[in-house]
C-alpha cells in the first residue's frame, strides 16, 4: 500500500513537472548597423515575463510549450512583435530598427511613450546607464562629448573639480573606481592633467556605472565600476564619420570585412592645442597634444562562435622646447571568444592586456636623464551565463590578473651626475571566482545574490622587501625568491540586491555589498597627476575593504514618462591610506614608510527626477552626503572630512527638441566646495612667512556653480550623408569658480597676508562640425 | 629635481597660450585663530665661532603686524663633551654667543627656557663637504633664456647627505627655499641646478652652501610641499617641548659666479 502511495505521489509530482518547456534563444541587433544591442528587452505579450539581452546581445527565454507573441524592444528602437509556436527549442536572431533612422526624415517628432520601467523592476541598485546618444546633446567644455563628464551630472557621482578628470562616487577616492573599456581596465582616464577624459564617445555603444552595489562578477575597486562597451563596427555598410572642433578633431571609420559576418572599427581623436601655442612667440617651441586610437575587429565564425579583437592606445605629451618633456598614456588589448554552448549556456573567454606608463625626460646640452614608471596587467577571464529558466539567470566564472608594477626607473647619462637606478618591480597576482544568480521569486519580487571569493598574492622579486615600524622607519628587510608567494590575502565578498515592486509604478529596493581593493593609487596632490603611482597590497599595506548598505524608493509617473529614484547609502571602509607630513612619494624605494592607515565612512541621500519622453527631456539630480576618514597619525586621530566630501551636489539638465532639426540644451550645476586645509596662524622661518595648520580639511572652498548652454543644428540628413553643427557656451554667466586658494604676503605691506583665489575657465565658447558618410 | 615646478610651468603655458586665461583675485577668507606659539631657529655652523638663535612668536593670519620677537629667553648650547656656552640677546629676538669653536662628529644640544617652558633640540655635526665651484646652466624657454646656478660638490658615497643654500643676487638675498639631497646622486660630483627668479646675465651670484641634517632637510621639504598645494601640514620640528622651528647643526662653504 505504502508503495502505491509513494508511486502515485511521485507520478503526480513528475506529472506536474513534466509540462514540457522549451527555450528560445538568439541575438538581438540593430537592423541597419548590425550592432548587437545590450540590455534589450524581450517580453512575452500578456504574460509579464521576459528577459534582457546580455552584453553581447545574446538572450535566452524558457517557457512552457504553447503559442506566444514575443516583443523585442530597446530604448530608441521601434519594437517588433513576433508570433511563435513553441513546441521545440527555437533560435531567433532578431533585428530591430532604430527610431533615429526615421525621425530626421519626418516633419514632426513622433511622441513615443516607451514603456521603460526598468528602473523599478531591476533588482540591481545604485546603477546608472548612460546612453551615448543622450550624451551627445549635453553641452560640455569645448564641445567635447565626454561620457565621464556627463556621468558627473548624475547623483552620487561627483567631479573632482575643474582641471581634474578623476571622479568620486559616493564619497570614495578617485582610485576606487574601476573603469573598464571592453573589459580592459584603464588606469588613467584623463588627458592633459584632467581637462578631458580618454573616451572617444563616437566609438562607445554602452556605458553603465555601478555605484558600489556591483554584482559579483565585478571586483577590485571599492566605490564603483564604469563598464564601457565599444561599438563592434557596422557589418552591413561602410561609414566614415567625424567631427572638427575648436580644440580637437575625431574620425571614425567602420565597415564590414565580410558582410554580416565580420566588421571592423577604427576611431581616432587628436587635439591641436599646440597649434595655438605656435602663435605665441614665448611658447612656440612647446608641445602640447594628446591622441586616442580605438581599433576593433570581430568575426562571427558560425552561429555559435564569435571572436573579437580590440585595442586602445592613448598618449599625452607636454614639452617645453627640448629641455623638458613629459608623456604618459594607456594601452589596452583584448581578445575574446563568445561561445554559445547550448540554448541556455553562454560562455565568454577573454585575454586582456592593459598598461599605463609615464616618462619624464630632461635634457640640455650634455646632460640628459629620464624617469619612467609603469603598471602592466595580464588578465585571463572565463565566464559562463546560465539561463536556467525564467526565474533564474546565473553567472559564474573565474578571473586572474598578474600586475607588474615598475615604481620608478631612472636612466641618466654620465654627464648628468645622476645614478641610473631601477626601483624593484613588484609583481602580484589577483584572482577571483564568483557565482551570482538573478532570481525572480514572484512577479513582484526579484533578488540578485552572489558571492565573490577574491585573493591577492604579493610575489617575491628576488630583491629587498621592507617592513616598517609605526614611525615609518624600516624595521625589517627580507629577500624573497623570485615569484614565490610572499603574502596572500583571501577575502570573501558577498553581494545581495533585491527589488519589491509593490504597485504598477513603484518599488522598494535594498542592497548590501562587500568589495575589496588590492592596488592603491598613491597621490597627495589636489589635482590628479600623471605621475601618481599604483602600489600593491603587501606586508605593510592591507587590502581596502568596503561594506555598503543601501535602500531606495523608485516611482514612475505618467506611464513611465517621468522617473523618480531616491536612494540612501552607508559605506564603512577599512584600511584607508593617507600620507605623513611632507611625504616623499617620487621614485622612493621606501615609499610605504610614508603611508598612514585608518578607516573611513560615507553616507548620503540621492534624489533624481527624470523626464524621459516628449520634446522636452532632462533631469534634476541632488545628493546630500558626507565622507570622512580617521587615520592614525593625522588630525590627532580624530575623524576629519575627506578631500572629496561634498555636502550638496545639484545638477539640472534640460534638452529641448524645438524641431527635428534643432535642439537646445542647458545645464546648471551647484556644489559645495571641497574640504581643504587652510592656515590658522603664521610665523617666520628664514625671513619668509610660513603658515600654521590645525585641523585637517577643516575649511571649505567656496561653492561652485555654473550654467552651460548648447545648440545642435542637424543640418543635413540624406541616404548617403549626415551633418550637424554644435555650438556651446561653457559657464554662461562667467563665474570665477575657485580652482585653488593660496595665501601670500601683500606686495606693498609684507606683514599683511592675503588669500588669493585662482579660477580657470570663465566663458568658453566652442563650435564643432560633425559629419557622417553612410 | 623640480618636477612639480616644471609641470606647473607647463600647465600655465597651456592655460595662457591655449584657450582662456585663468584669473586670480584677492578674496576674504574667514579663518580661525591659534594661540601664539614660540618659533625658534637655531644654528651651529662648522668653521665659525659665533652661533645664532632667533626666537619669535606666531600670529593670527589677519594680524597685519610684524612678528613679535622674544627677548626674555635663556639660551644655552652644550656639546657631548660638556663644553657649553650661553647666548645673549644682541638685537630683538636674536641671541648670539662668541668664541665657541665647533667640530665634526660632536653632538650639540640647544636649550631654550622662556616663560616657564623649556625647548630642547640636538644635532650632530656631519663630515664637511666643500663647494668645489659654482657653474651656470642655461636653457631656452621661448625667446628667453633661463639661468640656473649649479653648486658643484663631491658627494660622500654611502652616506645620506642633505644641502641647503642661501643665494645672493648682487648682494641681495634671493627669496626661496633651496634644498637638495643626494638621493639620486650618491657618491657622484653633484651638479643639480638651483632655479630662482630674477637671475640675468651680468648678475653676481653668491652661493652659501650648508650641509644639513636629515631632520632639517625634512623640515624644509615639508615647507616646500606645502607651497605646492598638496595637503599642507606642519613640518616636524626637532625640538621637544612643543615649539615651532628647528635646530640646524651644519657645515658651510661659499662660492661665487658672475652670470655670463
């Protein structure tokens, strides 16, 4: 009897699960360009179920046998409906058309209320997706479309100030942001001491910023991940496009190598500021330029296999005649292989090379010497995406990076009297394994949870390795065998994020993440400098760890035409680094003796209200926050405001499409000044006035605010050719925003001390001409 | 190596020659105040028998008066063999002793007692390094030529040596913080140039070179870093007791050149 019951139960259970399910998979791409679409939506009409395409345009959806209508859509694209009869596994590679291809030919703008409610349903919090097409219309300095400067207009992301390309996310330092270009880390994302970023917007397909709650497949930096994907190159027809501007020009060439199967893309940009210098007698022998070059090639071997090869090369050069020169730059190279194992399993294998180096050269008559420094990474990554069923989408993989850092190398000729030295290179191995799952518990409740186990090992280099005491003096010197494991740090990083959609238009979200960072940027200057140095964790410097908790409320209005997101976060950071008084950080073998360690914390409230559809679009973003450090040996071991602490940060951006051919935009920014250390007294040393400092970062720079406007005129748009003009004015009311404040003696009366404010840009107009041969 | 200075020149060149001029203006800043602190600068110089100590007090930033001198201190110098001397006030804030010979290898201790407080510092006289000669180093910067002064001396190998310079242009003291270390030139004939404003052809430049201790070098290095906009901090004084300033036990040599 018992056997019968068990058998029947099993049969019922089996029967319940035996309802047959099949999988629809494939890729979704742009119909004109052939570019795969990232994060495109595939929904099942009427069922409210669906999925998103991954970063290679691949999607997989498992449903019970039956008849369905699938809707393929993406922001800025005409949605396409496909009716299917699902009685076996299907492969559907879909092409959808971009709205932009239609709009410019029409007399009126079609108002499409896109049903974009991803901000409500996506369980991942603290994420900003920036569309390069939207970036194109926002006015920026010198008319240069800049994805990083535009990202700084969003709440929680703060610019490091004028003349600084770095940015701070949620109170974190500038080196706590991982910037990835096609999976390769870019170490220095700034040109010309910070005035421009290294990303040529023409070649960018997608950019996503995770503000600390990144899923477990990302790791290595505490505060954020900026994941930038470049275009693959139009695989249907050739395109030559570009722009000519006041300060720089760019050219983009893309096209098919084998139509629909292989394509390439080459994109370059160069400034010619040095041409202006030639006009001046005083500066005519000086060099000042930068260039960026992006090159990509991809080949679809067959339906299931695709390979990609991409590279980025960028360099800046500053020179004073022949006597002095400094140049620096990044080079990255990525080779990837996508393999669709089956309808549910997607694999990506990547081999990545990334390097950053700088060189300072000084030469005059018979004396010459160079100072060089570099960081080179080799990275191997294997990742699987497993679309288990409609409820579960899993990702797992491993990652290993070998860092090779040469902290300083001096080459000098005999006549210079300088000893050539090479500071011992330091080598390390950073490895990680992760697993993460996006789980749909119910229609309203989705959860993304994952675990990352990361380890960092400092490898021996056969030369002196030092340990220090609390005064920064060397306490121990040991020599470790080359490539032996000197010190290993394993850290477990759990990540969890959830979204509860409580009404059709609103949701609550909560998230927790732990992040570890094993390499650190040493820099004690107020502006980012190309000579800042990366150091690995070691016997003395421990890995930085951050625990971040955030909760948020997300609400859309008027059928997703308006989006409102409110998030609040709290971050607790360990093993933060700061510097001793008068630290000597340049080519110093004993650099770790100059470092001091402690903890940090940051918390804040972020608010954004966006209008996404209609003739008038834009947003208002506001952040209220605090960021502090407590370092042993600084400020009497009391908490002090970190350099990037910024109480208020407001951005207002508006874009108005007057006609399909004319669009105007304006932005207004206001933020509290950085925390700075000003003197509280003065005294005399050797006849010169020196300043006496009390609290670290106890004062504030004056508040920063400015307004920019821009006009874009889409002049021509035919089958073969497109052109547009962009006019912009940076700092419309010419406010003298403080770049620095220094103190000096009054020229007439040396006993009087005055404060001098230096500001950089007042009104900066610019014109850019953009063209495209199709 | 004034890398940061040259980087700054490049930046200014970019700003001026490039798109827009940067502007500066004097502004008002509300600053806290600090109780006046004692500031002591003490010197014991090899080859001299007269040694000097200056004592002043600090002020608030907004006080537009001369720094107050301290005239009621009791100042003594003792060496590690017990030979001591006391310094008497010769002019406001300036204390001197006479007839006190000093030699290499001795440790000297300076003690200052004033208003119930005692400040003590010590230094050891290092091996003398003579100034071999003074040369010039020129390079073109657009239509101008920049003249730098090169104090040549033979550095002692395997010992950390630090130098401080006083420059005089046509007998007027050149304002500046001139320090060098042998970090990159250990054991070589050192020829690192000194850059200063206002050095033109025909000027007579007097160079006074001091061989200083690491603590005093670090003191002036911090002051130099503070000027360059890094997070400024108070330099570490080698005095105990909580005053500002330093005690420098140093060697000395002089040289001269007329800029061609």
